[in-house]
């Protein structure tokens, strides 16, 4: 079963353009390795942070990503241009 992920990124000062380019490369890398589904959604918040929503094909696929050099490389490059932030939810509802 697919696993939905919500990532929150805060681009570092002066790194917005580089971050945006890497964000697109992030999903295309994961997709080319057949780790994720075609679903991806990006949103920019008023405070300048970005949300990336995507689906891992399965929980096993999400775990195996940590063992793939191409994934670790893109995550390393992302960490140079942004900070990974926690998602602060005030509440969650199950709709079905």
C-alpha cells in the first residue's frame, strides 16, 4: 500500500532558486528509481517554507531509499540549501 509523505522545507537565505531546482529533481529521482508513485504536490507557504507531498510505493520502498546512493546524494544536496522542518499540525481528522 502507498504511503503518503508531507515534507516541510525552509530554503536557506539566498538559496531559493537552487532549492526549487533540487525540489523538482528530488521527485524525479525517486520516481525514476520506482520508489514513489506519480503523485506529487508542492505548495509555498506565506512564511517562505515549502511543502512537498508525495507517495512512496510502499513502506519497504521508503526504507530502501536510505540505501540508494542517488537518493542519499540528492538528500545531501537538499540539506545544503534548506532546513528540514517539522510539520506542526493543530489537529488531524480522518475523513473516511
